[in-house]
C-alpha cells in the first residue's frame, strides 16, 4: 500500500529506543557505537524518515562546537530535529528553592542547545522531589519561568506523561492551564499512563493531553510497567482517533519500547502509524 507523502512527513524517530546502539555521555570514545550526529543519516537509510528526536543522554556534550557538528550533520542529509527529549535529576516542585532553581537552570541549558541545533522544542521532565509530593503552585511557577525563557528563544517547552507520580497526565494539564502560555504544551505518550493505570483512566488522560498538544507526541504499541508484571497494549486506532478529534497536526515520534528487535519493531510501528494516518 502506498501512503501519502504528507503522512510520512509527520513521522520522526526517537533516539531513545536505540540507546544500546548510540554513544552518549557515559560511553567511552571509540567504543564502537554510533555517534548521535550519524543518527539522522542512519534513520533516513533504514526507515526513509528524515526527522529525529534525540535523547539528552545521547549528546556527548553541550559545547557549541559539538552542537554545530550535530546541526550540520542533520542538515547534510536533508533531515531535521523536531524535539529534544531531556531528562534531568532535579525537581521543579521541590520544597527546597535551590533544588527548583537547579531544575530550571537545567531546562534553560537545553533550551539554549535547542536553539543551537535548530530544534523547535524541548521535552523537559518533571523529576520526583525527595521533600515533597507533586505541587501545582511550585511546578507552575518554575515552568512559567522556563516557558518565558523558551519564548525568548522561539523554542516550545513540552511536558510528557512519563513518570506516573510526578507526570500524571491530569497533573500536567493542570500545570499547563495554570501557566497559560503558548510556549508550554503537552507531549502525549501513547503507552506510559496505560502501564501505570487502568485503561479508562489512561485514555482519559491521553485525551486531556492531546487537548493541549502542539508539535510532538510519542507513538508506542506496548509498554512494560515499573513492576515488570504488567505489559500495556495500546489501542492504536483509538489513540490516533483521539489525536484526530483534537485536530492534532504535530509530529508522531516512533518510540519502540517493547521486547524484540528494535529495528523490526520500529519499522512495524511506522507502517501501523501510516495506516492510521491514511
């Protein structure tokens, strides 16, 4: 079956599923792994997709020279970076003000990196705090400042329903609505909430997330829960239907996070995504 070219243009491949194949900050140089700056060409050759979503752990550094090399490497293959998935260690809602400042500084550092490599957005994570349960007021105040920093650099800040405690979809939506900025949006992940909660709760959460999504979402078919005894199976037609109902026009980033071969799994996920977008 031939799929419309416009549908394929909305697809990206995340580097996270290929974490065992790509060198990152913790890998020693010369270890035989692919460098992140080679990933766009690799994805283009393997899957005929030009858009990538790199994971922060795959960046060797944030030095301007390295970021420029990455930007040029992606451009040379006619590719584009559509988002950076960023994972930090500090919580924006911690009761400790210095911890919140470190969380904001980390996010701002990656917004600068996004500007350097031409990414239109960054997904910043909300780490669980050691001294507090999720707090709407403190989270909103921190992310308001991060979104303002992103606005000054023309870079959108996205929030993903990843951590079941600190990134519950309904909590994220409350934060986004309280900040009320065109520079702060939701990044709906198809499977993360399903792995932590029952289907009714999860799909309602995904629907709320798509109501605030802008330019990026994560497509998954299955997800293994934290307890390892629950495997969530995504109803792809239903989830794509939710996206369509909300008029979502952004990218769908392939994030194969299931048992089996990563390359075969990603190729199959691409085909199923195109079928649902046809």
